[in-house]
C-alpha cells in the first residue's frame, strides 16, 4: 500500500489581496500559501484549495502562478485541476493541485466537455503509477443559502458512496454533522436574523422565533445522524474528524463572535474507513497574528 497525504484549505480568495465577495481585489500573494502549506516541509501529494478565486482567468495565471510559487518554495511539482460550483456562484470554485510524480490522474472531467454530468463535478479519479486500482478525490463547497440547498447538494454525492471505488471528499461544508460535539450551540445568541438564517433548520410558524436548531441534514444524510452516542443511518460515508476523535474547530474567531466549529473536513466511504493512518488527521493551527485566512487547513494521510 501507499500513503497519500491530502490537505484541504479554504484559503481566503486564493491569495488575492484586498479581495471581497463582489469581485474586487488586487493581485495574488502566494507567500502565505507557501508558508502555511509547506510548514515543516509537509507538502501534501494532493492539495485542495477551497477558494481558487479567478484562478482560471487570464489563461489560468492564478492556478499556474500558485503551482509555480509552491514549487519555487521547495514544494511538489503540482499540476492544478480547476473545479466548478453549481448555480453560478462566481469565480470562487476550488482547485485541486496534484503531484503527478506520486498520483496518476486517470480522469477529471470539465463542464461543456463530452461525458460531463453533475454527478461527476469535481471528481478526480486517480491511481498510483503502476497500479490499476482507481480511487476518487472530490471537493465542492457547502452552500451559504441554507441547509436545504446543502442537503440537495449532498444528495448529488450519493453515487460516490459506492464501495467499488474508495473515495475521500474534502470541502468547507458550511455546516457540521449532528451531535453535541459538533453542532453550533450559539444560534439563540445571534441578534441579527440574516446571520443566523443559513445555519438553522428553518421551521414555519412560531418555531421561527426559537429556540433554534442547527441544520445538520447534509452531513447527516451522508454519514448518519447522532443517536445515543453513535451514528445511525447515512449512506455509507464517515466523518474523518470523528474517526480520529478530534473535535478541533476549523474556523477562526470573528468580530461577530460566532462559535468556532468544525465546518471544514473530510468524509470517506466504507473502503477507506480503516485506511486513515492513525494520528495523521490534523487541523493545522495558523499564526494568530498572521492567519492569512479565516479557516485552518485540514490534513489527513490515507493508506491507498
């Protein structure tokens, strides 16, 4: 077997300076990317960047610039694969950087090309050079509109639970699974309704005034709901943080005072449930003086 290091980081706007959600911003600064991802020389074989902001513009200057910067900093010779998000989200889709010396890309489909379908969005089908067995690395981004849309997106991931192909999915889910160790517990403390709305399970009538319940349906659909100390249901995926017994939050404190939670992370299907290398799961802590993003990188090693 072969150990493959995978890292997911929702790196704010992919390093675009002074960027914001309406598309403004300046040039890229890849120094923080190299410093964080290359910490302790732990360059992953597969790196998923959660916000590859405009990386495909201008002939792919962003994605190739990021790859070149990491290589110049002593990193791996990455090849970037540009991902896509549904419903015209804009230019914030993730990118998957692959070290082709360690991982062979078998298939990676792009929109508007033959054979593309929504169920194949952002699905890297890969194998170890010299081996025939195929496995999958997948990404996306939890919708900010609310839990219903996140649930619908999670349902599109259903075919990836197929145990014939080992699979890991890493993203910012913008939610958590159910369970007291994961759920947001500060929903009743929000004094601005629109800040709370995308986190709560929306209910009609009197329930709209609280107490509020977190909307965990997306990850519960995939991994099962929390029931008396265990997961029941689900479609065959497992929350890697839970397998590792690590509840470290992945988002940083904000001025709004929101609760930190584990909203970034990986799920694996059944063939890889026992393939996580013990002790390899890590929420990498950022320098509080220079965090570079409002999310921490999440790392794991899988014995493929």
